[in-house]
């Protein structure tokens, strides 16, 4: 098992390295002067020329990528904090530390001060939604699978299909119209401050409902029903014993086999709940990771875009590592393969 984990960990590191190069490549070759994009639209031409020279942007691409990695890992000093540029870019962590993503021209602060705060807000939103939708979707999946073809099975399937067809922005607006405009029960925005007369808890209700409803309907439509089928097979293995005996998972226990499908679906939700709730966060003005990435893209904040993309990729890759290890624990034949 240790060898299996080490191989996956090495693969994760190589994948992340390749992804970081692609992110750097895209931002380097997007339209516009790299120095101008780094400093923002309001920097003087003299500052742009000085940074262009400081970054040595005429050097080969791989050499520039190596320097970028050096700043990111803390091996090299951050050129943006050079006093000669007169940018007043300061970071309390200094100009050389691991994870230095640079300075955000949109928020006028170090990227780390913005990034981790927004990611934490999204993690809270995702955690609450996750705690609600996973037990609910798995329960309905089991019920549908154990009563295949019944009225309950059909009702759950129809409900999943109908809710899946509703666009995310439309359902968000619908919630605002009903609970904010019509009933007046909840606030229309979620800035996570109590200054507007609404508690932070009340501000979380609509974003959680929107994010949870989206992941619940997709979980039911794409995978939770598989949980029901898996559990149904685990509870009544004699029905498909010949087919399952010939399957690659024949060496796994029945209960472990029943967990593979829901395990897959649950892991798929993590990535989306972290980086895929852009519409939800935008509709409710929620200060989260997805909304921050959208704002950075519109403002062309290159440092924040690079950092956000790398963090989202890291989450996706780590989730894949967890899934590989989980599959190996649930099905020993995966390890043997």
C-alpha cells in the first residue's frame, strides 16, 4: 500500500508541475505586455519599463518560468517589492517565502491575504451544503435502488430530472424573488457582515440552499442512483451474482463494492463546491473563491488569476489522490493491478 501511495503522490507532484507551467504559459502569452498586466492599468510607463527590465522578459520562456517558480517557492526575492520600482507593494511575510503569489492589483494587497480568506468563505459554504446534500442524496439513492420501478423510484428520478433542467442563475433569482422580495424573510445579499441588520447565519441560508440544491440534483442525476443500485446488489447479491462474479471487483467485499459508486459521486462534489459556485456567489454577493476568480478575470489581475488557478488545480489533484487511495482500500484488486 505504501508503494501505491508513493506512486500516486509522485504523479500528483508531476501533474501539478505541468499544470503550473501551463498556467504560466497562458498568462505569459495572453494579449498585452506582461509587465503592464502585472502592475495594472494605472501604473506609469516608467514603472512598467523598470519591471520589464527587472523581470528580464526578453529571456527564454523556460528561464522566466524557472524564476517565477523561484519566487513562488521562496528561493528568489519578489521583484515587485523592489524599492526601485516605487510601487509600495509590501508584504508582512517579507519578499521571500514559500507560496508567494505576488500582489493583487485589484484588491491592492498581497494575493495571500485575499486568496485564503475567500477560499475559507467558500469552504464554509461548501461544508454546510456538503453536510446536507450527501446524507440526503445517498438516502434517496438507497430508497430508489431498493424499490426499483416503484412509484417512489420514479418520483425521485422525475424530481432529479426536472430540477437538473433549471439553470443555476434562474433558480438563484427565483429564491431571491420568493424569500427576499415577496416574503421578506431573508437578506438578498450575503456579505458576511452584520452591519445591514441581518445575522451572518441568515445571510448563509440562500447561498447554501442554492449551492446545495445544485449539487443535490446533479448528485442524484449522475451518481446517487448508482448508490442505490450498488446497495441493492449488496443487499440482494443473488440477483446478479454471475455478472458480479466476473467483474474486476469480485475480490472485494459486498459492502465495499456498494461504497464505490457513492464514494465516486461524493468526491466529484468537492471540486465543484470549491471552484464551481461562481454564479451562486455572484447572485448573492457572497465573498467567496469563485466570485473572486471572476472579478480577477474581469479586472485582468494576473497574479490573482495564476494563484486561484493553481489552488483550484491542487484541490482537484488532491481529490484525485484521495479517490485513488480510497478505491485501493475498497477494492484490493486495484492495488494488485
